[in-house]
C-alpha cells in the first residue's frame, strides 16, 4: 500500500515550508533510536486532516506564529516497536522522558499497543514564535513525549506563560477542527475522524 492508496497526503504538498521535526525518524525520541517504519522524516495524514492542519498553520502566520510537527501518521509496526522498547532493559532516555516513573509504568497509559496515529488523522505538534525569518519554539512547560502528569494540557503546576502558550495552540487547533487529548498538550485528532476503525501499516519513505 502507498500513501495515495490510503488517501493520505504529504503535508508539504499543502504547506511547502511547514516546520518538521519528525522525532521518530531520528534518534531524538524516547527510544533513543530511529523507529521501525520511519525511513524518512515526512508527515502523512488523511486528506481531511491535512487540509485542517493547513488551515491551522495559515491562521497562525498573521500572528507571527507557526506550527512545528513532531509526528503524524504512525505505522502499526512503529507501535509494535514502542511496545518492544517498553519491555527492553534500555534506560538511556529515562532522565529526559520519564524521570518520575519506572519504565514498566509506561505500558498502557503512555505507550499503548494501539495508536490513533495509525488511523492517519492525529498529529503531535507545538507552536513556534517567528520574527525576521527566524523561529523558536514557545515554552510549553515540558518537552514533547514527557511522560508525566505535568504534560497534561491543563496541569495546574505550569506557569502563566506556559499555560497561555498551550491555550493558544489548543485554540488554533480546535478552530481548525481538531480535539486535544488532555493528557498530552501536543496531541490532536481531527474530529470526527475520517477512518475511526482502520489502522495502516505502510512505511514512511
């Protein structure tokens, strides 16, 4: 199967200069290594989700803001790789991604055997502040894939600016038709989902 067979498009076909930091295509993620299924740092989404994300990006630009994408469509094989990592003894990324949890506690709550990303309408992302053609990520209170309740979108411990930044991201995404997963400030799914019962497993190339 190809992305076209699945009805998915590369987001850069709609927004050629959207910022991509596709974490699972490299080693800068909670597994510490490139993840199976991510042979290229590209963002595929079902067309309705891609078009909604395009709307969100274009609505932010007049405010000097842009989106940075961390993950989009996720092959089922990548989810299997995540589960294998949970069961492995590898602790290299504990201090950065799960400092307050034992690794086995990630199973189910933070890392599940089925991911909505595999349906092609979910995206992980953050906000950038841009000026004079230079952009920097806004402070959201935690990094992406920080496995802790501090990453809950409305966690009361985050300070005023961090809360404001999370709310700005949520407002832009909700206006474009996405809903937030309240345990992860970065996680949004198009609502309603175009393919709520179908999972895809073609590699990202």
